[in-house]
C-alpha cells in the first residue's frame, strides 16, 4: 500500500480524541468541519494541530461544510453564504497545509427540476476565484457526488473549469443509493479527473457508512478501474466509528492488494 494514499474520516470535534489512532493506522486524516465549527475555531488549538501535523509530515484533507450550502444556488444570498463558508474552509486548509478540500454540489433533481443547466452555469461562475486561491496554496478541490443519478453535470463542471486543481471525489456509497448508471460507466466518465475516493458500504436504502464489504456494494468494477488507472486517487475510508474504521481498512487493503 502506498503511504499517504489511504485516509480516514475525522470530524473536527474528535480530532484530539482520534488523531493518534489515524497516525497509528498510517491514515491521512480527512477532517470534516461544519459551518458553526469554523466560526468557533480556537486559534491556539489550530496552531497546535498544525504543528503536530507538520512534525509528522502529514498534509491532511479537509471536508468542507455542506448543510444548506449550494455553489449553484438560484438565490444569490445562498451562493454568498456558500462562498463565505468555502473561504473559511480554505483558510483552515491553508493553516493546516492541507492537500485536498472536498466539496458538495448541494443540488438534486427534486429541488431543481429541469434546472441542471442553470445550476451548472451558476456553479461555473462561482468556482474560479476559489480554484485560483486553492492553486496558490497547492491544494486541490474535489466535488463529490451526492444525489446525482448520473455523472454528466459534475463532469461538465470539472471539464468546464479545466484546472488541474479541480476534480472529482467519487463517493461509492452515494452512488449505490442514488446512481442510475453502472459503476464502471460512471468511473469512465470521470476519467483522469478522479482525484479522490470515499469508500464505505450500505444496503442501498440509507447512507449507513458501514465498513467496506459489510453492505451490498460490488466493489469489483472499482477494483478493475483502479488497476487500469495511470494514477491512483487518494482514498478516505468514511467509517463513523473507530471499530468500523479498522474493519474497513482490512477490507480495503485486501481490495487494493494487487493494485498498489
């Protein structure tokens, strides 16, 4: 397994509690932060965390807030709030020397019926200043599929921005719940702009975040895709309990054994 490829989900309130576990498992922390937590950051805590990560030669990943946010919202005030939260997230990424920030698109077909092109146009106007800032920080941005039934709109967004600092985060659990296109076809559509993977499992009814191999997802097409890829994306195991993280890690190591 390539050092630095695998990571683990780490909510901001649990950083002090679980960072040592991440380091013991040789996992890069993906620090998930919510909006109110960004407003209440303790500068001393942040400085100490940055020093700890730098001393361990770790560039973390940051999962941006997503509740109520939408970079392609029709309401300009929602876009303004989204920009503020993502600017705050980039400040955190700067302070922690993060390598990647994961973003949610915040759109679904039920709230945006037949408005995919409108959303896309607004999102294409929204992102360039953030992409430029991320590039200055040598930090990539990755947009994550959530409610998307097909990858087309996110592919159009990534291709339209045409930056090596903006790509895809593919969440296989979300695909299993909402995707209507075969896994191999979805991954082929993303192509070389697949920056990052979120790996977890479910039974196709709820976002359970089970350890890999303990739901009904068939990971074989992903395994085949990664075996053919020129560059392996970074990976975060999105387990929400420490014991699930360790079980998922064992499964993913077996899954990737012939690839890495």
